[in-house]
């Protein structure tokens, strides 16, 4: 995920969820400094996938709902 892609995700979250960029980390489960790093350097695949899930409106997958 490029820095531009991550910035677009942050803008999306602000527009659709009302999450300001400086609070994005609270809703996504990473540290405050990681938001700044992702804005400057881009984000790894796991973060890109999490961003896609958030944008799709998916909730965290609780272990209790996993069928084995």
C-alpha cells in the first residue's frame, strides 16, 4: 500500500466514518506513530487488507463465530 493509497484510506474514513486522521489509529488498532509512518512510507499488505475490510464495512472476526 503506497503512502498515497493510505492517505486515500484516511480520507475515506474521515468522510464516511467521521474519523479524523489523528484518531485513525484508535479505530484501527495500531499505534499513533504507525499512522504517521504509513502516511510517509506506505503500509504492509496486512494493513492494506485491514483497510479494505474496514472500507467494506466488515467487523473483526470473533473467534466464537469461527466454524471448524
